[in-house]
C-alpha cells in the first residue's frame, strides 16, 4: 500500500526532515527525537506516501479536535504538515494521500476537516473551500489613546488559573462556528511556557471580580529600534471588555509603535478609533474547511418546523456525500433523507460551497455568485436553511 500510517520512530523523523525541506524551516534531529520521546507532547496521526522503492516521499499530520458547530460540540480533524520532497513532486503523491485521508477522517467520526493552505486553488481540488476571512488590523498604539482602561489588570504567568480565561473565551469566541473546545494544553500553548524568554505577555481584565476580557501579545522586532505587538488573541465577554483591552494596549505605546490585531470577521476596529485611516486591514490566515459527513452536518442545523428544501451534491472523493438531500425542518434540528442524484432538487452545489453554506461563511445569495452553484426553486426555504454565522477557527496546525 503506497499510503500508510507512520508509527516507526525513524519514519516519523524522516517526516520531520521532509517537512523541514518543504517549508524551508530549521530542523534538528536530536530536538525532534526529544519531542517524540516526551510523553506530554501529544502525537498526531501521521500518514505517509511511499514510492515503488518504499521510499517515503510525502506526508501529512492529522490533529483532532472538538469544535463548535450550531451550538453543539462535534469532532473535526485538522490537516497540517502536508509536505513532499521537491525531487518527487508532480507525481501525484499528495493526491494519493488525500484520496486515502478523506475517507479515513470520515471513518474516524470527523464531521469537518480544516487546514491552512499554501494555495487555495490547490486544495479546492480536494473539496476544501475558504471558511473564514478574519481581518488583521495594523493600528498605531497612539490611535487607541481615547479608549479607557479603568478596570483591574493582571499579568498572567505560566501555570495560572485558567478558569477566568475559559469563561471569557466561551462567552463569544468559543461559540463561533469551528471554535476549538480547548483543553488545558491548548491554553498553555497559547500563553507560552516562558513569557520573558519568548516575549509573549498575557493580561486579564476584570471588574468587581468578573473577567471581562484578555489579550495575549507577542513582541516582534519592527526595525532596528522599534517593536510591534502581535496580538495572538483578544477575547471579550462583553463590549466593555473589548474597549478595556484596546485601551490597555495604548498604555504600551512606549514599547510598541503599532499593533497587529486579528479580529473575527464583522468586528470592525476602525469604528473604535478616532481616525479610521490609521487602521490598515490585511488578511494573513485564510483557512479552508471541508464537510466530511454531509448528512450529519445537515441534521445538526436548526430549521423551522415544516420548512422543506432539496440540495444536490456530487462529491468525487466521498461518495457517501453524493445525492439529493431532502431537508425538513424539525425546530432544533433538521430531518434528512438522502436520495439519488436523479431526484428533483432545488439547489445544486459542489462540496466546497456546501461547506461554506453549512458553516454560514456564505449566505445563499452570496453562494449564487459562484458559477458552480445552480438554483432552481424554493429560494425562501433555502435562505432559512443557510443563514450567515460567525466562523472563527483559532488554532493553528
């Protein structure tokens, strides 16, 4: 079998070497070996492609998570570390990996798969599609000077009590579509293990004993004599919490000339500063997602009682997703009947666009701008079936 799971230590090390070459990233064999032997570091499932000479030429990793979807918690699988040796590219190794991986992830119970692409067009070939477009705002620290910070501020240290952060996270960010349900190890990774060595600083904002927000800042050199603050995460439980956190960033103007703040789509920082021109938007991370279990994803969506519509999908990688899905609203969920493609349908979509509609990345009207989407009838019911929703995939893999 050209694709198989990698379990041998030497083959896992070879995967690390291949990823180092593919990503032009430093790699140390001894350090990699220490990580493999560290029981506290979870090991992702790793799959590799072997050529006819049994040489490992390509690989990928599959971290698993519990994530939010329609107010419920579902299993999803990330795809990371997709790498191949340059001298073996254009031979179909990555395609063979995904042909094997997509059914494997579905069989493991994942409803969606997500990844951070080097090229969106490349991964569209496997049914993945853009799932969110968070905005990274570049803003001078001085532009936040009018925002107050009058609450209690506490700098967090490694090993701190995580419960206030978890409460803030779950109030908003943790409710977004695809938001990872974090374990303590995810929090430790976000906050960093050595604040002063890594130049990563975390602050909690509270009032009368109630946590309002938190911010995690990573310092980066921004020229020979200045630094920029990269906000790794800013979460708030109420509007005041967002204002307080932004107002605190102005206190750091002596250390940071500017900040890069990534916020969920729809949170417009220019509306909160005196001079809108000071905020310069950019998009750094544009993750993609793919539905693996279409029937289950449909079933979990709330739809008003009695609303009916039919959606046709043809999935060349996952035939289980191919068919006409007859949807009937049942209030807190949707009744789903999967029919042959020969049956009548109201809407026809590809797997990638279906993923966007299921997550709420696109509304029906927005999806109809795409040439591969066809609407025949029943637009009102379909609009109810696919409302807009906040998507915020906030873990990197």
